[in-house]
C-alpha cells in the first residue's frame, strides 16, 4: 500500500514497484472508474484480450459496413444539427 497525491495538473503517480509488478508503461491503457463516494478502481486493459473478445462476439458481422453506416449517420446528424451555422 502506498499513499500518493494528485499534482496541480490532476496527475496521479503510480508507485514504481506497482508499475514494475504490473508491467505498466506509457502505452498501456488503464480504465479508471468510481466505485462509490470514496473509492476508485484503476484496471489495466489488455488490448489483445479485448480484440479477441470483440472478434468472437462480432463474428459473422460486417464490421466495415457497420462502421461506414455509423460514420454516415454521424455526418447526417451533424449536417442537420449545424445546418444554420454552416450556412
């Protein structure tokens, strides 16, 4: 256990022994969430595992088509919402 503080820019330093034990580097994504009023959870994310699970769950779906449809929908919504501003 270690007591740390948050600096002026909002950064929290994870102690070196924890970073080494968990193999945390600058490129490792971390998920941070509030558990309740005075607790937070910081979880190391494994990109390979997330990709594997997504591929299994989305197997058989045309991801490129879905992504294209989402992009189109976002563009159309933006055009409608900001039509007056964009002229």
